[in-house]
C-alpha cells in the first residue's frame, strides 16, 4: 500500500504544498497559523513546519555563502596579475 492509499487527504495536502502558486489567503497548508487558529493544525504539526522552514533557510544560507565565496575567488583571480603579463 503506497502513501496515497494510506493517507489520501495527506497526499492531497502534500501535492498542494508542492505547487508553485497558492492564491488562497486562508490556505492552511501555506499559512499554518490559519490552520492553528482553525484547530486543524496542532502544535506538533506547527513545530514540523517551523523546523522545516529553519532547515530550508539554513540550506539557502549555506548555498549563499558558497556562491559568495566562489564569486569572491573569481573576482580575486580577475584582479590578480597573471604571470607573464
């Protein structure tokens, strides 16, 4: 039994979470505070959301720092006179 058969509502919610655009201002998936206020999201669900957000931000920060470092190295190479010039 796959996850869609085991939890069809959860699968539908996951599909929605992975969509590019959500225009519903009361979306409980994209705005968990709405779900918490409407009591469809409990504190444990909210904790998973916050932890996922923090993990995503950390990953983006790591990528940003890597790109920034690579860019810095490229600029240094451009500005450093090459031998024989």
